[in-house]
């Protein structure tokens, strides 16, 4: 692991801008557009509201990533500090798939079953069980772009490459993992629902642990990609 001095630590105050910026800008966009949102969505050829909202969220979180880049640059640092270092090793690939099997394939149905016993839904009723439907080639392309490519790149850079990284420089790895996963899950509550937000916490724990174990963001990016391909592309196509 990279040993960091007090002088080299990432500033704590950045978290108040970078962590919530994606959801704040997304909410602000939908507030400004109001009743015009549907016409805007249709004008760019997107048929599904959830795909459109995910695209806006990715753009908003991408702005947070750009801001993070400029903040790092001001300190004469680069994105190696955000975990873009080393190569994706075979062990990293294997660990990403193991995380997918344990957290995404085993824990998801377990959490869903437990919460169902307490009448706690995974998704808000307005969303349904499949937020993105795959009914056309366009749906497939947009779903892959927004959920499987842009979402991992933007979210992991902020929540693993900054939030986890910053806390790990000040405390032990498990506290840093839990805090970063908790913030990551809370960001998603308005997008999905109470049950899935609980599951996203465990997803965030696995992602941050992959980052810690390999001292690199690439295994967590791969895990995020595999999970979202399964959840947003394969499952909707099957069911």
C-alpha cells in the first residue's frame, strides 16, 4: 500500500462538494426543466425516463469528476491519486468476479427475501422491478453507455477514488470502507428505493475493499461494470 504523509493527505472539505454534487446537479436540472422534461427527453430520442435520468446523473457526476481533476491539479497531483494506477491484474479480475457472485448473485436475493418479510420494497413503486427495459437496439446501447460504462467511471472515481481514499489516509481501512459505502448508498435512495439502497451499501463495501486490496481502482471499476451489465442489460432481456 502507498504510505502517505500528513502533508499529502487529500482535503476533507472536498467531500462536501464532490460526494453530493452529482445528485444536487441532477435534482437542480429536473427542477429547472419541470414540465418540459418529457419534451426534452423526446427531442434527443430517449424513450425511457429512467435512462434519461441516469444519463443526466452521469453527466452531473462527471462534472464532479472534472472538478476533482482540477482540485488535484491545483495540488500538483494527478488521477493516480484517485486509484488510476497499476494495471488490472488477473487476480483483480478474479476478485471482481468473486465480488459479483457473492454480493450481486447471492446477497441480492437474500436481502430481497428478508426485506419482503418486513414488507420493505427493493424499489419505489413508481420505478418497478426493472428500472431500465431492453426493448430495442437503442435501449441496449443507451443502457450499456449510461449504466455499464459512464456510471462506474464517474461514481467509482468519486466514491472510491476520493471518498474512500481520503478517509483511508486518516483512519483504518474498515472505517474508511464503511463510511464510503454508506455515503454511496444514501446517494442512491432517491433513484431506486429503500431495499436496493441497503443492498447498494454492501456493493459499496465490496467495491471499496477491491480498491484497498489491489491499491487500484480498476478491479472496482470492473466489478461495477459486470454488476450493471447484469442488472441493466441481461436481466431485463431475460425477464
